[in-house]
C-alpha cells in the first residue's frame, strides 16, 4: 500500500520489563469519577459515567526513571493537573461484562489528564463541546505500563501528585465511583474497545494550576512514577 503523504508515527508507551512498546489506539477518559473531585467541580452523587476522548498523539510518554518535558500550551492561563490511574487494554471487545473485564486488561500506568481549565469552563458556559480544553498536544503525559499480573492490588492502590515537592492530590483507587471493571463495562457498550486503547479512570480532589518551571511527580502504588516538567 502506498500513501500520498508519509503516515504519522504511531504513539507508543514503554512497558516495564519489555523491549517492545505499547502502541496506542484511542484514549478514553472518565469524567468526575471520584466523589470529592465531583464536589470541587460543583457536582455530587454517583451519576452515570460519562466519557470524553483525547487524540492518540496527545500521549507524552516517559520512559522509566526519566522526566519528560511538557510545553505549556497555547491559549490558556489556567493549566490544571489531574493525576489518574490509566488502564491499558490488551484484548478488545464490546458489551464486556464487569465480571470479565480483567481479561481485557493488559496493564496499568500513571497518567496526567492535563486540562486548559479556562477554555473548558468557557465551552461549558456556552453549551459547546470542550475538546479544546482536554484534547490538545501533549495533554496526556503517561509513565511506563506495568503488566496487570505484576500489580494485583491496583484496585486499592494509593494515588498521589506533588508539584515542586508539595502535595496537591492524594487518594486511593478504591474511592473510584465507578471502579475499573464497571468503567470497562459501561465504556464497551458505547464503543468497541480495541487492543491499544487507554482508559484514564478519573482524578481525585485537589486539582489545580501549574506554571512554567513546575515539576509534577505523579504516583500510583505499585507502578512506575511519572515526572513531568512544565517548560
């Protein structure tokens, strides 16, 4: 097969203990999936899950033990951090039952759903889609993926973020409103999941702004940490 233009590079992520990399197909994100974060955003309760997407090439992949630079994006003066557990799908499918969801998971990683909050809020007020607030270049920093068998307790892992050494976010994956299996079940009704898909499962409370020069350190217990420098 030939192309009229050179095809773009495939976004990919390092895998712990492996030479090969995880090729990214799609990026799904779950909104307001921790109760305290929902409250700080003006919402309460266990509402039905909703999803938004980032382009695959929004991935900003960091190798193990290495920091990655994130350019401060255009059009915003209120760039927010949102630390999240990321689920990497290894086996696709649709209408997946929660009881079977674990069979579809390849592994897990620490990610950041970086958000141009001012642009997102402006779009919300106008009743317009807020892709511009979420789906920009480098908006999905992510650390190496750890195969699922190596992190059996991830459903109750601690999750945290510091900025310049000061704690901003801290919680437990156990506090997800819709847990990992339930999220996969709900997501697979609307889309046919594919190998290479990533699911950003939601962020706990404590989101806030960062500026150029800040260093973000994101962790989920049992996974490779993620260090991001805003430049």
